[in-house]
C-alpha cells in the first residue's frame, strides 16, 4: 500500500536526525488522486480520524491559487521513521520572490529537543537558493517564546505587531511580523 508511494517521498533534504520530505501542490494532487484513506493516513502520519479529516479539508480548500502556492517538508525522525511535524512555505508569491515560513511539531514530546532549529537550517537555505526568495516572512504569536527565539536565532527582523490575525474559537491571536532578507544587497 504505502510502498507504491515510497519513491515519491524520498528525502529532498536531511539533517543528522531528520529526513525532510518535500510536498507541493502536485504531490498533494497525486496523493489524493491515487491513494486510499489508509494510505493517506500513513503518508501524513495521521494518528486518528480527526487528523485525516483536517488534511482532507485542507486539500479540498486548495493550497494554490493563480499567484500563490506552497512548498513544505514533512519532518520524519530518522531513528523511528515517524512523522513528527511540518515546516516550509505557504503564501509563496513566485513573481514577488516572497513566501511565509511556517512550522509545527505534532506533539509536545518532540518540543524542546532542537528538531525545529535543526530543520529550519536547510529549509531556509532551500528557500533562498532553490526558491530564489528575496523575502521570507513569519508571523509568530507574541506569547510564543520558543518561536520568537527561533526567529532571533535565524536573524529575522521584527517589523510590526499585528492584532487579530488568527482566531481560534473565541480567542484571537496577536502576532509579531518578522522578515528575513536572504540577500541583504538586493534592493
């Protein structure tokens, strides 16, 4: 079952502890056109029906429009071959050489172990060199200490505070807007 997709999901990038499997709109289209529900759950590392339904909803909503698309990576722990999270770019405006960075770990057990820092080194390099990004943006909740620290580590500049960017139920998020200009000489 999953094995028929293995060649599609060879790591594009790797770190000492992680394989980073590339996903883009074409990858999603291929998976949802050819894979069974069980295969989809295995490919994405879904632990339950709710995670599967969320993935289906994201896919049906569309990842790409006429001028924006995605490029992200599944973080697979080498020692266990377990999907532990995602990182990459959304809102990639190719014609403007700009994208928004995002990242997420699936469970608390993977946090505070340096996985995201390890993954972001090659992912940011990929954005700069392969995607030719001139501007990488990140929106980080003001109270997310770990993510704000990551932005500092990677040299992102804090540009603004945005109120009510996201709403989760009755709660609203206030974010810092960060930017990284991979080529500071670019005007």
